[in-house]
C-alpha cells in the first residue's frame, strides 16, 4: 500500500494549494496515453461562439456562406469557421498555465464605440480581447478563493458569475458592481453533506489553518509509511530499527484520530458512499467556512437570459432558479431536468426556443413554458430524481454553430471535425494531474471512480486501526 499512500499524501498537499501551483504545467507525453486529447474529448470543446462573417480576427478567407467561430474549453480558445476548414490558436495574451486556460464561456457584446467587446472567463480570471490583438485580464473585486463559473450578456449588460456572487458591468466595461442574491423562500440554512465531508477532508472547512493541519497529517502519513517500511525490512543496524519503530509508534498513537478522520472522509468522497452524501443536506457547522451569511455561498454555476420567460435562468448546486437581477431575488423551478452533482456543462437554447441542459448525467431538452423535460437522445421523459454522478452519456460540451449540432462526450469526444494534431499534447495543469493521482484514475483509468478509492480507503483505515491496536497492547 505504501506507494499509493505516498501518492495520496503528495497529491493531496498539491490539491490543497491550487493558487500556488495554478501556473505549473505537466506535459501529457509523461502521462498515460489516455490523457491525450482525442476527438475533442476531455473538455477540450466546451462550447463555441459565432462572431459573424467578419475577417477581423483571422487572415484566412471567410466566404459569404461561412462564419468565424471561436471554439473554447480546457485547451484555451481556438479560431475556426463554420465549415471547420482551419483551426488557429487564439490564446495570445492568456497565461501559459493550463489551469488558467480552462475557458468556461466566451461572449461578444454588440455595442459600438467601446472597442472590442469580446470577453472570456476562466475560473481564475476575466479577459477582454484588446484592440492590439491579444487578451488582457480585467480585474474584478473577488473575495479570497472565489472562482468564476460563467459569463453572459443581455443587451449591453455584461454579467459575470462566480461561485457565490453576480458581477455586472455596463459600457465601457471597466468597473463591476457585485450583486448578492437574497435567500430564496425554500432556504433552510442547510448545506450538502457531501460538500461538508469534502471540506473536512481537505481541512478547508476550517480555513487556511485547517488546510495546514491536514497537510501536516499528510506528512505524518508519509513518515508512518517510511518508518513502517524500515521496520518491515528489519535493517541489521539496530539504530535504524529502534528509532524507526519508536518514531512510528509515537506518531501513530498521538495522531490516530486525525489520520483516521482523513482516511474515512476521503473514503466517503467516492461511490458508493458519495451518492447518499450528495443527495442529503445537513445544518452548516457553526464557525466553519460553510456557515456563511451569503445563502448562495459556493452554489452558483451557470447563468443565461431567457427571452421567452423574460427572466434570468440560474443554475446552482441546489437546482435551477428564476432570477430577477434588478431585485436580486430567485425562485426555485421545480420542472427542471436532472443535473449531475459534477455540475452543468451545457446551457443553451435550440432553434425551437427550448433549453438544452447537459451534464455528466446526460443531455435534456427543457420546455420551460410547458414544464416538460425529455432525453435528447431517446425522447423519453427525463427522470424526476437526480441520478448517479455519471450517466450513460457524460456531456462535456455542445455547439450549434456548425452544419449540424455537435455534442461532445467527456471520454468519447466528437467526430464533427478532425482534431488538429497540435492539440493532442496540450499541457495539463499540475493541479489536474494531482487530482488524477489522488482519485486513482491515473493508475487504472475511469474504473477507479467506483473501485480504487473504496478499496484503498478501506485498507488504509484497517492498516491504521490495526497498527494502533497492536501498539497500545505491546510495549
């Protein structure tokens, strides 16, 4: 078990400090071949934006029958046309860190007299395409550790969504005002049990101090592994044998509660225990980061204006809401389609004015006016209850800017156009590599989601507890 426990500890420390490593990349050539981008999979294509038949951004000839299209996702932004006759890197000005190029959305506001009105958002920054042919970051007054989730517009109003607040701006888009949404009528102050266990596992439940304590426990587990191996090898030199055993025993006894807590909470964050946790809510623990005066703390995911219902459609970890942006009020929508606990990836309208909602639970057509939801692929009514984190089709992106709708699955991707070879080896952020290591997927693939953590977590708990029981009985 030692190798895997060491990998858990090192990757866990990296995951706890994303801000410090967000600019660090890992070449995909050093990773298993399944991590190469193939057929636009892995979130490489999240969405597209048709910016008309102008040639302002491209040197290629754009015919009257084709439009310029921006393609965006986990590999940044790329320029093409509606016939996919070429693909051109459109990332000039963006940071080189792969974590900073995970583009969530791109919008183009048609407003004369204010220069370029092309905006893009990643979890860490908002960018505007400058008149000098490069992206430039726009500073938005975010709280510490707050991340962006979406961007949209209606008329000349620019709306940027974070995980906790809404930021709006008007021409010339050089300042933003923050809107905190009022508590909805169904708000009870409870939070997701899964989220609580997650933050307890990382220590973030108790802020920076909590994360540092968990980092220290990771170091303890590393030392327990090393000293345990030394004692198991039984070196001839008594100094190493005696001192490794003494250190192993003292650390194990005094930290057993915390080491077991980290092991048990980590074991709970993957199926099968994960599912009941994700479907249930508990009161927020007083004095923790979850006990926030903001009822929408860390819950906001995507937003779009519905010109049929004349309101803002807001997707959250608690479901869909009808939002009145001027008053800052939200009302729960009960007829919404199911969304994976991993969050929504697609929120756009089709030609008939119905909403297309895609997540790892599948893709659904939602008719808000008639309160119906149907499966995009089968035409059958959508299930009433939220299903498992991964459905039969894990939808990672969608585009309606080509000759026919393009639906992209996370693993399988899409064959709508040949993916340029230069995109195969686009770098992966160190944080994402750490996440793959921590979940076990880097060792045995996607099956790790359902088996690896469950087995390794059980073995880690057994190893810690049995070691403790042995050492308190034997001097």
